[in-house]
């Protein structure tokens, strides 16, 4: 591909714009989350997700979902939404597609912050596309 790779700064800007685009009622509930960009997922991260190829993991949420927080949740490091730039760049052929996938990945990982599992997300995505499942 002849396109120029996105810088980590641009990834973070797009991710922040994705957060800003979340409806206010949900955005107000986002708490103690940071967005970081890494080139590729580590072997450990891939193994923990049951994946073997570094091309298969676009993003990862690490932290305590809102649904699991209680009165003991204080003075903790921020939850992390990690975007894997290498995997995202490898799957996208244009800047527009890259922006769309970064936003999609941030929203997917943000859903984990709200306590949704991958299975629940797949069911919701299926409903949104007119499929049942």
C-alpha cells in the first residue's frame, strides 16, 4: 500500500473523537479510562484472548467494568483501551477506512467498559445488521 501510516497522535485524536461522539447519557458514565496506542499486541495479550496472529487483535480493554465496581473501587490506575496500530493499518486500505475502524474499535472496547461481553456485543451487532443470533 502506498498510504502513509497514521501516527500514534492521530490514532488517539480519532479515538477521542469517537468518545466525544458517544451519546451524552453514556459518555457521562465513562469513568477512569485512558486510550493508548501500541504497534502490535504482545504474545501474552494474544494468548489471553485465545488468538495466535497479531493481525487478529485490533484493540483491547483492560480494567474493571462499571458493572463490577463497588465502594472499594478507588485510587486505582485508569482502565486502558489499547489500539494496535499495526493490525489496524494492515486491514485498512484508505485513511477513511482507518478512521472508521479506529472508531469502531474504540466503541467496541468502550462497550466492555460498560460491562458487555464479546458474545453480547456480537448479538447486538447482529441485531443492528438485521441478523438474529
